[in-house]
């Protein structure tokens, strides 16, 4: 385990060789804290959304409104997690960002791999989790996510088809 300021630090689960701001398709899994079934239940192979499940669904559908470079693909809300394919499709270079009392940040690849964090996969997931959390806690203040999320970089059409089929069949294959 790594140390930061003499404290334990969990290494990133992200692929160190990959730029998550670049165009690509990503299979995402986001779990609730302690895998609590906040989002509903599976009944006869079908997902029945609870009130919080409907919040999670609605927030997922809103992602492209907040992140216009995202195209949503297959997804499913499960009792204690969300699976989805998120495609990042940027057609233009990032704009020049004016900063107060500092030189403008130029277009192109950031020199620091940790910034800027507004047009990448992590920012999309962070925005989704924040939206669901804020709305869900109005219904049930105990709602929480696991701290991290899981991703898989989808590299070709065959993998994409396999993952989309897995997502679609997830409720039928549920063993809860």
C-alpha cells in the first residue's frame, strides 16, 4: 500500500496507461454502501424500482444534459448497484479556460494527469453519484454509495456486445 503524508493510501483502481478523458466506451459498475438494496428488488427476473431506484434511473438519463460529450448505452438499475455503458464522444478540443490572476490554460493534453477534471469519466461518475445522493437523502437520509466505482475499458465491438448482453440479462440472472 502506498503512503501519502505518512498515511496509508489506496492505489487508484483506474488503468494507469489510459486517459479517461479521451473518446471511448466504458462499462461502469457503481455499488451502494454495504451493498444495501436501496434501489428496489428483483421479482420474476424483472427489476422493480423503489422510489430511490427511480431517482437513480432519472439521474442516469440526465447525464447527457450535464455532460453533452456523453452518449448513454445499455444500463440497468439493480437492487444494490448500477451497471451501464458510458461513451465519451468529444468532437471538439477543450476550450481555453480563463483563470483569475493566472495564465490561461491552453487547449490540448493537460500536463498534469490529475487535472483538469471536468471532461472525463471520473467527473461524469462523480456528478451522477452526487445527484443521486442529494435527491435520495431527501427520501431516506441513510442512503450512501461505496466510495469507488468499477470501470472496464471496452476495446472492440465484440466486447461491447457481450457487456451489453450481460447488462440486459442481469435482472434475470440475479441471485440476491
